C-alpha cells in the first residue's frame, strides 16, 4: 500500500500533497455547508442558497480565478529568472480592486431585477452575493502569488482555514436555529476573507523586490482567460441555472440537481489540489526549456485525472440517489442512476479540459483555449434548448458540452504544438542551469 501511495505521489506535480489537505477540507466544507442548509431551510430557502452558491462558483470563479492562474504563471516564470514578486503583487492588487469594484457596481445597479429573478425578491441575498465576490477576489489574488512562489504550505493552509470556517459557521447557524437563507449565504463572504488574513503574513514575507511588471504583461491574456473561465464555469454549473430558468417553480428539481451536481463533482474538488501545482510546474519547465519534463508531467496528470473520474464516478452512479436523500434531505426520487452516470462522465471530461487548458495557457494560446470553451458552450446551449424533459436535457448538455471542449482542445494543442515547442527551445536554459529558484520543482 505504501509503495502504491509513493508511486501516486511521484506522479503528481511538486506541491500537490501540500495543497491536497486544504483542498479536502474545502471540498468537505461545500458538502457540509449545503447539507446543513438543506436540512435547516425550506425548499424555497434552500433553492435560493443553491442558486447563490452556483453563481458564486460559476460567475465568481469565472471572473477572479483567472487572476490566480495568470499570477501563478507570471510569478513562476519570474522565479526561474531570479526576479521577485512584490511588483506583481502590487499591480495585481490594484487590478483586482478595479475588477471587484466594477462587479459590485453592476450588482448594485441591478439589485432589484436580480433579486426578483433569482432570490424571490430578497435584495439582502444580492448583497451577500457581493460579499462572496469580495472574498473570492482577495483569496484568489493571494493564492496566485503563493502558488507561483511555490509556497504551497501557506496555500494549503488558506484552503483549510476557509473550508474549516465554512463548516463551523454552517453548524453554528443550525445550532442557533437560524432558518435564514441570508445567514447561510454570508458564510461564503466571511470565510475566505478570514482565511486570507491568516496567510497574509506568510505571503508578504515571501515576496521579494524585482523589476516592475508592465501592465501589458499582466493584462494581455487576462481578458481572453476571463472569457474562457466564464464559459468553463457556465458549462460546469449550467444544469442548475438552466433548470431555474426553464422550470422556475420546480424547487424540488432545482434542489435535487444542486445536490446531485455536488456529489458528481467530488473528483473535481480533489482535482483542485492539482491545478495550482500543475500550472506552476508546467510554467517552470516551459520557461527553463525542459520540454521532456513538461510533456511527462502532462501525461502523468492525464492518467491521474482518469483514475479520479473512475474512483468518483462509480460510487456516485451506484449510490447517488440514496446519498442525496441522506446527505441533503432530498425526499422526492427526482433523479436516477443514469442521471448520476451522465453527471460523473461530464465531470471527468471537464477535468481533462481543465488540464489541457492549462497547457494552452503555458503556451500563451489563450485564444485557442477560449475558442475550445466556446465550442463546448455552443454544444451545451444547443442541447439545452431542444424539446424534452428538462432534467435530462440539462444533464446531457453538461456531459456532451464538456466532451466537445476536450476534443476542441486536443485539436488546438496539436495545431499549436510546433510553435510552442519552438518557443520552449528558445527559453533561457542558461538561467535554469545556474540553479535558479523554482527549477528544482520540475527537475532538469
């Protein structure tokens, strides 16, 4: 057993194990948060929390997670070249504040219509949504720099504190008898801010002085990446939102789909522990001109993703209908095993797409990444809009939309391989040979 674990650990990018513990806590927090809310709230209240949670995990991630990815890529490359990250953190902080301000302005101007459309007229939930976006902004800003610097211990600590607080606060709401959708929603705003403050000293100690980063370098691919990430989050979260729009009065189906989606995405939470270290390792290998290490790491991660898909998909398919009743209090048998199979297959394809998308990012092929997600989104929209049962349409749309994205990205990688390989061959090998920090993360 120990030999198997050692082999699995060796197949993962450096830093994965350090992040994994925090990711497990944060993943468990999603189940605890929604599970306690499901048992504490009415169907309408739980539907409101489910919709808000889905928006945060789709639109919020779509807007702010690209900042983490770009910062990880930029800082990792600077580490290989021996440059500090303090200038990056300063300018990225200003950029993040601007994006957050624009987001909150939109929410403020549209508070009334958004409350009527999504939250049964409750404007307080729109304010809670803004608070959750603020929490995401600060945590993704700091995580991006931590990952780029290879400070995965602090990265994992932030995830663990965030997740632990969500669990404690959700249980606290239940014990205090707070049958309020607002109380459970505010957890998404408080936990990430506190977690960021806990790890901020470690971040400030790690950044060092360096050459000023140009605004163009920080923002050149960010717009394309934000669009691509928004589309990716649309694909992975569309089932609940589409059902809310197509069958707004069917609270039971919305709640069941939310719970089933969370269960089917267990492998995705585990996969989250790979993303930061994978992007950092791929960037360091590419910057150092080590193409062998780059492609070897990509192949190993593809095998790990396949294993995650099987380990998560089989139990979800067999036990899913029973688990959503036990864990989330869903009494009506709205979804069956075939629905869970399709959701699990879509999750596996989605993880493959995320891996391939990171390779395209390292090649600076943000445009091809966006095009691939656009293809997947078009397939999803086409299937969602055809006549038929709502639940089956949205579930099949998720599975086939994710699969179409994978096929598009494989094509994009094949087309861009020669140009990317040439760029890697021109990378500063001499700097890597001198033992610059970060090169050891990928090996020579």
